[in-house]
C-alpha cells in the first residue's frame, strides 16, 4: 500500500465485505499489509482467533525515552493494537472499530532488544461499543504491563 493511501480496511470493496476476523487473519497470512506503526515500533501479529489476538515485539533503541528506557508509548501502542484487533475479530462485514480510550498500567521496564508478547481479548461487544483487555509478558509469563480499552463500533462513510 502506498504511503498516505488510507486503510486497506476502509478503501477496498473486497475487504469491506469481509468479517473483521477474515481481515485480521488476512493480515496474519500476509494477504494484507500490517499497519505501518507495527513496522515502525517493531511488533507483529502472531495469532488470531475470534475475540483474541496476540502480538510479539522487541523494543529497540529507537523506542526509548530521554532516560534511555522503553517509552510508555511503546507499551501503549502494542497494547492498543492488541485490544483493538481483538475487537475487530468480532465485527461483521461493513463495521469498523476505533479506540475511544485506553488505560495502561506499566508494571516493570522492558529491557531493550528483549522479545515480549501481548495477548488480548474482548470483554464486552455491544452494538456500538466494545471493551477489551490485554497484557504484555515475556516467554516465562512475567507480566510487564496491563491494559484495558473502550472503543466505538461504527459504519464507515464511503
């Protein structure tokens, strides 16, 4: 997709007729490109089932704050992506989702160049709103951050 071309999801007739689960599975399989933020911040989609997704990521030096530790925005972005994609997997064709608010609790610092995983799931799916939760943990299950999210479900303007 060209830079500035907009979302694959909102500007493609074939995609607009797919369920959210089909779209996210398509991203996992390489049928659709991942969002640019995932490449920029070095995380990728790992598993997808209805209502649940998992990412893995490795923060690099480019993800640090002035103190030289992983910026809170990195935690927030991977958690927001995990929670939003979890909700998207529950959407019927023609519906979209965007985050209204999210909360992140940072529990401990993630070391640079250290692989972590983010797993999320839908807690509530209504007609116009959804709630999801996610965490960031390492391969041994040690938790680094927790997040919750509320978002809106809508039909896009075409």
